[in-house]
């Protein structure tokens, strides 16, 4: 019995299969979704949301850095005030 030529399944395809086996099978057969415009809009929305999340994380890190710098400066100021007495 001859072996069929099959392409390997990518790890991302496993997630697609778990989410919707029928959609995975259609895509594996070369079919394209009918709602391609909606999918593209969803991708753009997720990309924009990811940028906002990344920006919020950077602002939070910057805030913690400024707080740490303020605490250090306050400690130095207090130490200098005690020494100068």
C-alpha cells in the first residue's frame, strides 16, 4: 500500500483545530473564509489593543521607576539633613 504524502501539522494548527475542527479542515483543504474582511478587521483590532496594553505596561514600569527614584532621593535628603545638624 503506497504512503500518502501529507504535510506536517503546525503547532498553531492544533489550537485552530481545538477551537473549530471544521474551520481547520476547510483551511487545510485550501478554502478561504467568506468573512475575510471581518477577520482582517479583528486582526487590526487585536493589534491595536496589544499596542495599548504594551504602552500601559511601559507607563507602569516608568511609574515604578520614578517612585523608586523619589524614595532614594528622599532618603538621601533625610540623611544629608541629619548630617548637617
